[in-house]
């Protein structure tokens, strides 16, 4: 197999003893361009999105030294802890400067400075996004020349979906940084000779810990990081190092115990003993319908362990068994487990909320529109949906296709793990689950690296005997970067435009909220749909998560988070706040789940229009409703 790196002259590369100024300037320009367009998103009205509410809510809980985390969907625990730690010196600095009124505690200070807290968490998200662009460059420069690494960083930076989800509080950018740092640590470990087993093991363990922290930040990142790290170890070209014998035995014992445990679990579930036991009933209660998948998982786990235990006995498969069952694989797995537990220790405190999160994704997260589609139609739609997100323009798609083809033809051991990991995304979740754009984010660095590799290989193919070859290659690289700048969809600029649009809507939300405070009965019910979420919705959400909320923030009204269910308003009267953008979710989506249950306040009887703020599509409408009559 060919695993040689490109030896071609690189117009952005310089001799090792000199600083690569061209690459540094390009990278600085790339990061600066993204930061320039993304910075305004930091200062959006703090009640912008419910995606932010849940993370900020847990930060406020942690600031009360209450670590009974309720929200585990991401779960984002490392980001929550980091923010809580950073918020403490902010409070201390304000207090020292005399900017905090005497007697104001941390709790009151936090609720008085919610805009600052949201801005801090958005800044963290953006900084990690900018850092991930630099880390992609560093990873790619280990695999190819710096020009190709610049393309990889540029493709990631321009990604519309990544910049969109980096413009507000999200965990994907932190998880991506953890994955890329894990890859760099693994590269460092694999540089040691076969005799340097202790040094290699330490770096592999650190790589596993970082991947585990990434999983603690965004659980599904493990399906991006772990296959890549395992494949990098598997395709490593140096002779396998000799680890201590006890580690080799530990690997065998781990597989044997896992096999016995999986068999026992499958038997207890199949016979009905576990479901009917006290612990089984507790698991069924907190895990819901997802508990039924345990038998299948246990059976598959037992089969996998048995295959790994017996594979070395298959003729011709000894080489495969030696690589797969090498102790360093166990070191990596141990690091992943340690990192995940260290990043999310709150799971041990509140496992019920964690299992409820799994249950919601495994039982209600299906795409109802595609549930009954034929398989081929589903696959075609699925591939088209995600490929457009990966490469939204033809030039990037062409580079991806060339890079993947060349990797397969050359069987490049350095790049093959990135290609295989990128392909594994398409089978990383059931095809009928909701296809959401952000699902692909953590795989984007792999596709950027493949695109950069394509350019390197194409320009390396220029004949060596061609006159002025290096000049032609330099001109070709320059032309490619210009083409990328002209053709590539500009994600940061799209994010800036989206920020301006949402600010118009949020100003209308603020005006509508003020009108409700001044013109409705103090004890009235106010149902607020998604696009109308306001400060009162945030406080209502905090209470639903059992986060302490000061009494002063309540105005006496009963604010309801309303997803459009008609039954939620049955037998009551009050006010509703909805936007024309809400109709898809509160009417169409709800009717799909329960026909006739959706609501259209613009047309349904029982609703009466009261006032509109702004115009479509940023309109915010206040309605009165009366469903109190039988």
C-alpha cells in the first residue's frame, strides 16, 4: 500500500528552519474573516433560542452548587462547567470594581446580567469554532503539504451549516476541537519508535480522554472520533510495539467478561426476569420504550465479543487479530471511558434524566414524512440532503470526489481512515430518524481534509520534466484559491445576514412582550409559540427544569410554552403569541402526529387576532383565545 506523503514543492511551504509566513497569513485571514462576520451574533437579544435556554439553565444550576443536571440531550456538560467557572471571576471583577450593588449575591447578579451570560457562552462557542479551523490546518498539515491544509481549513470555515450553528450557544465547536486535538495527540504518540511503548501509550491515552470529553460534550461525536482513532491505529505503518504482557491479557479478559455479561443480559431480558424485576421496572419507567432495544444490543455485543475472541484462530486472519486486539486499542478505549465520565460526572447523580433523553431520541425522533417511503427513495433523499450540506457548491463537491477516488486508488494509509470515517457517517444512525443539518457537523473536518488532499494530488500530477513546473504549480494553487473564494458558499456572511434577520424578529418579540405586560390581565394565561419565545418563556423553562428563579422576575401571568397542541388550551381562556413562521410546526407537524390536534390561530375558531408587530416573515402576532366553554 502506498503511504508516502507528497514530496512536491509547495508554494505555501518554506524550509523547516523558517517561519511559514504565507500559510500563517492565509490562516489568520481565514480566521479573521470568519470572526468579523460572526461577531455581531454574540450580541443578539439573549432570549434568541431555546437551544440556548437549556444550556444556560444548567449553568445557573451549577452556580448554585447544584449538580443534579436535568438536560442531557447534548449533553454539553463540559461547556456548562467551563462557563460556570468563567462566570465566577466576572462576578468577582464587577464586585471589586464596585459595579455590583452592596448585598447583591451571585444569584441576583446572574439574573441582572443575563445578556452578559449569554454573550459569554456565545463567545465560547465562536472561539472554539475559530480554534477548530486552526486545528484542521494542523491535522491536515501532518497528512499533506500546507497548501492542501489551507484548503481543508478554508472549506471548514466556509461551511454554511457549521457557521450557522457557531453563531449561538451550541456544543459542536467544542466537541470538534476535542476530536481534532485527539487526532493530534494520536499522531504524536505514533511518532515514537516501536520501543517507546510507554511514551506512545501516554499519548494514546490522552487522545482517548480528549475523544471522551468530546463525547461528554456531544454524545454522538463518539461515532465520529472513535472509528477515526481506531482506524488510524489500525493503518499505522510502523511495526507493532511490544506492550507489557499484563495489558495483552487485560484485553483478552475484557473481551471474555464483556461476552459473558452480554450473554447474561440477553438471557435475563429474553426470559422476562429482568423486565419483571424491581430494577427492570425502574429502567422501563425511566427509559421508556427504548428499553426494548436492550435485548438486541446485548445480543449484538455478545456476537461482536465472540468474533473478536476467535478471529485469531481463523487461517490468514492472525495479522488482523494482532492489530485489532493490540493493547494500545484497549488503552484508547480506557481513555475514552475516562474522558466521558470525567466530562459528564452528573450522569452518576441523575441517570434518570439521561435515560429519558435516550428514550426521546429512540422513540419520537422519527421523520413522519419519510416513515413509509420505499428504501431506495429514502436512501436517495438522505444522500442528497447531506451531500448538499457537506459540499454546497460544485467546486467543493468535485474536490471531494477526486480526493476520495485518489485515496482509494492509491490506498493511502494516512488518508484512508479519514475517508472511511467520513463514509461511516451515512450509516451512523437509522435512516428514518429526522435528518437534521447539524448532525453532519462533526464530520466536516474529514471532508475538508479529503478536498485538500485532492488538490495536492492533482497538482502533483504535473509532469516533473515540464518547463517551469514549480511556477506553474504556484500559479495553479493561486488560481484554485481564487476560484474557491469566488465559488464557495460564504457561510460566515450567511450567518451575518441571519443575525440581522433574527434581530428584526427579536425586536418585534420585545415589543409584543411589552404590550402583553401593559395590556393583559395580571393573572392571565399567555401561550407562547417557538418563534415568539421571550424572557418570560426563558423563566418558565427554568422552572420546568427545577432551576431556582427569583420571585421578582415574575409578573404574575401564567406563561405556557406552546407547541401548537389544541388540547393544551382546552377549557382555558387567555392570550397566544404566534408568528406566521410557526404554522409549519404548530399546525402541520402536530397534525402529522395527531390529526386534528394542530392549531392555526390565524384561522381556527376560538382565536381572535388582537395585534401584530412587524411584517411577514418577522411578524409577531398576539391573539386572544377562549376555549373555556364546554
